[in-house]
C-alpha cells in the first residue's frame, strides 16, 4: 500500500486507499494491470511502448493510457467489482483526465461501468460489435475504378500500409507496425482476405481473414473515407466470404470496432446476430 501523510489527507479524516489513486510509471503498474485483466505481465509487456501513463488505486483498480492512431488515448483497466467500484473508477478517470488529453474507453461493466462514464460527462461515441451467423452473400457491385484482389496477391508493404490506414480515424482501433501487416501476420489467411486498390494502385480498402474449421473470422472491412459512401465495404466482405466458402467455411464471426450507426444498420441486413455489443465513450 502506498503511504500518505496525515497532513495530506487532513487530521482525523479516514483515508480510503481505494479512492486515492496515485500516478505510476506504466512499467511499474504493469503487474497490477495484468492481475486486474486476468493475464500475465509478460502478455502486456509488448504494449509498454504504447503506454503513456498509469494510475493505481492500490488493490482496488488501475488504469493505463494507450496511444491510438487518433488524437485520443485509450483507457486500459478499471476498478474491481464491489461496493466502491463506481467511486474508484471515477477517481481513476478523473486523475487520468487532468491533462486535458481526449480519452476513449470501452464501457465494460466488469471494470468501467457505463453509468460511471456518463456521470463524468463522457459521451457515447461508438461501439464494438461482434456479429455471428452464416456467411452472407450481399449482392454488391464493385465501385467503378476499384479492383478487389486477394491479399496474397498484394505483398507490397506500402500498399498494405495504405489499406490498413483506412482504419486510422476509426474509434477503438490500435496502432499497428510492419509485423501486423506482413503477409500472414498473426495467422491470417491472405488467400481468403482481400484488399481494394484504386486506379493508381493505392490501397483503399482491406478485409483480413482467419480460418478455424468451418468458421471465418474477420474484422469489419476498412474503407478509405472517400469511398465510404459506396458499396465497397460489402463488396470486400462478399469477396472474402466467397473465398472462404470455397474452402468449406459456413459460419462468420465479424468483429467491428468503431463502426458508424449507418454501417451497423447496413450490417443488420446481412442476416447476422449481434452477440456482443460494447459501447465506446469519449471524454469531453
């Protein structure tokens, strides 16, 4: 427990360690964060270069701030369940917000209840949705001037960076490096995943794919802002699903981070079920 002086809290006033968070270097806070999240510290160590600050409320909670491709920093962690969870979470978030940097957070009721975020004035700005269902077959035409091809046919890292960059302004996405976009990164099947190129050969869309038995898992397609008004999103989805179907796949899991309400509405017509929905909030 981190000690405080009597004068710091006021003579005779009981001090609650759970409501008095203190700043800690991210590497020092890593074991507490890992314990809170139910993983090992070594599992989180690769994130250290992305962590900018951390606050600890002794055994009651801990949060760290993670860089994102956007201006906001993502809140990792939260407060342990219990009668003081809301107070602890609010104290940690107030400490993290003191710098004035915009923050984003997933409203996970186990660690960061949505009620607490709303009480602090945070705004619901997006959501994570996990969709399950049979492989959809939307009848979609590829926009003029765009061609779609398997990721296996586009090994150039510059083009892959361009395509991956279509997610950069989307809420809830994290930083990537070359190791995340090289062919076959993290077990992705580039014969099934697809990329969209414009007339100049620039990467303007991407849909990465993972196969597990008869199930295809993808992230919702990333689309360049200039083409989000077109049908390219579902054209990429269709191409990826068609390639998976040829390999005996019948089921789809689509993980969508930060999609707009319009995109979510479009996806409801694919015959998929929203199994998990986690709101994402932004500080004011």
